[in-house]
C-alpha cells in the first residue's frame, strides 16, 4: 500500500503535549508527571526511559488518547485527543499501541487475535483476512503459530503477536510499552532490527518506553526523554541525555544489569 507523503499526512506534529499533567489510570488523583511539554514530529523515533513504576505506561496511554490529561492538552495530528471518540475512528486508527504483555484474548488463536481489528473496522471475511495478513505473518515469522492460543506460546511470541495486531491497520504513530522486557536475546535482536526497518521504510513515528537503556544506548538516530520522580524531560539526542541526566542514565543501565543478573 502506498504511503502518503509526510507533508500531506502530517501538517501538524504527530503528538503534542502542552502543560499536560499525567494522572495514574487506576487513580487519576495521583500525579505521575506534571507540566509535560513534548512535541513528537512525523518520522521521529523516541525512547522514553524511566524506572519501574515511574508512570511510563500511563504516559503512553495519555499519548495514545486513551487517558485524558488531568490538566493541559494532548493533541494527536493536530486534533484534541478528547475529541477522538467513536465518531472519529479513522483518526484514532492512526495510532497503534503495543502493551507490554501483548493483551491477547486467551480464548482466541493467534490469527484470530491479530485479525480482530481488520474484522471489526473493515468487515472482511475470514478468507480476505487470511490473504491480507499473509505477508505480515510471513515477515514476522508467525505463520507456523497462527492456529495456536496464547497459553500455548512463550512470552516471546505473545509479545510479537501484540505488535502484529497493532500493525494491521497501518498506524502512523506506534507506541510501545517496554517492548524488549522479558524477551530472549535472539528475540530482542529481532525487535530492534524490525522496529528500525519499520521506522525507515514507512517513515513510521515510533515512541517506546523502557526501564532498560542498554539496548538503545549511544544511538544518535533516536531521540530520548526521561521520566524520573514525576518530571518528564525530553532531552533530545543520546549525547544530550547523558550530559544533562548522567546519574539517572547510569542508574538505569546499572539497575537493568542487576535485574538481569538476579
């Protein structure tokens, strides 16, 4: 499928938070980050780092338009995210969100889980779904697993299936919550390579959250932000992140090494 030009697709920033306060999804009265000012432009690749339970998942859900800011505004593609209700589903489908655990339905097969957005939003038949999904399944090495249920699969494959489901509607903004957590070494390398390819081939805008900076360290192609003790800091380059937040960056890397060793 041909991709629209960046100018035609995104005359506005893909994501813009202005003086936004992120509240906890389970208790909006708990402030996780206040006065967040952050602009994500088309084609950028952001890594948001923070310790466990810092509020990264809630921030991603705010960025996806699934949680309203307590104060301030969240705009997606120039539109107030609060206006992206069921009557503006086409705009909402421009955003894909990949949860840390995949969020698959246990009673459905892998194919059925991944096909859900196509069946719900495009009303395709079972045969049409299989035809549309075949290239994606082949590329993501999911074809041999299509008939299995989530409980029959390792975390490695469940997470990959969650990514596939987020991609079937061809989003322009892809949000990923801790995508490498709990993966084996070969699967981590697959994700790093696959996300780089998606970003390059589609000019896809990527925003991911992580508590382990090691896989992303030193990469000047990406932009970095930090969520630490209720403060969100969009640093920019890896060099700038290390220069302005050296102690926190070192702690995140050291903490990840300790967790892996244990």
